[in-house]
C-alpha cells in the first residue's frame, strides 16, 4: 500500500472533522445523505456526459492504483537489464530466451521475445513504443476524468446549497427552522468542495505522477532492450539508462560487469 496516499487522505478528512468538533459543532450536522446524493450523483452524471462509460470504469480501476506502491521498481529493472547484458555477452542472446518467461515486466518480456526472434531494431522500437503510448493514453484519460469530476463537484455542491435554501425559504412561517435549514443547505457545498480537493483532484494529480514514472520506466526498458540487441557493453548500458532513474545510482551500485 502507498502510505503517503492513505496518510494524506486521513489527514485531510481528520482536519475537517476535527475543526468542526473544536469549533463546538456536531459531526452529525455535516452528515447529510441528501447532500451527498446530490453532489455525488450530480458529479457522476456530469462526468458521464463528458466521457463514455468505458473510460469512467477504467478510470475507477486505475484510481485504485494510487493506493498501491508502483508495480515496477526502476532500479531493479536496470539491474536486471545489466545482468541480462552480462549473460548475453557470456552465452549469447539466445540465453535470454528462458529469462523472457520469468520477467514480471510485460514490456521487457515482449521486447526480449522480439529481440530473440530476430526482429529488426527499428521495428522492435516501434512496436514497444506503440504499446507504451497506448497505455499512457488510457492512463491520461483516467486522470482527465478525475480532473473533470473535480471541476464539476463544487458547482454541483452550490446547486445543492441553493436547493436547500429554496426549501428553507418555503418554511419562513416557522422562523425557528430557518437557521438550521440554512446550515444544512451549505453542507452540500462542503461536500462538493471537499470531494474535489480531497479526492478527485488529488487522485488526478497522483495518476499524472504515476504516468510520468511509468513512462520513464517503460522508456528505460525500451532503450535497454535495444541496447541488449545492439550488444553494448554492460557498463555502457548502465550509464545509458541511469538518467531514467529518479535517484541515479553511484559507482558502487549493482550491475558491474562480471
């Protein structure tokens, strides 16, 4: 699990609820099912008007990844590529055939298969980059879906507040209910702004960050596969791929030539 995401989510909601309690308010006063229905239902409806259902369902699935650590560790992948380079120098590229079945990274596994099958390097690059671009496009759409939801929900919250005020105005014959009615009406605004800034927009930002991280890793894999196919020296491969790491390894790192 990605602890920073969970901690951020917890702190955000805890700060709001804690502030409400410290001000002498009651938690029950901000728990309004009707307001939640208006905000969440209205936001979902507006988002559905903007994107096809397939994109929205895929976005929800990708949103779950922000609560998990990234699947691929770039440093481990770099070490793996350098190890493959040493193996290929010693036993030839055909020695990587069995390794292709053992690799967790699907892009690298596919790239090794292309390489072992003798596919020309330009075609290997084109096919791997096409797979990478397709995945990146889907992930970018997912981020845009949550950005859109983050834009809609505050406005839907205002609509909910206005509806609540209209209902309150209908009860002017009972002044004792006006204050309570106005307070309840503004809960929808809290829900709308809160959902946008504590859920939708942060998820969109996290997805964008993951897209960049995964894009760098996939680019490193593509360049690594082509370097293996070219037969470059393991140290050259390591030096060539290190810039793709967020924290480049020093000379004491793994991947030294055997």
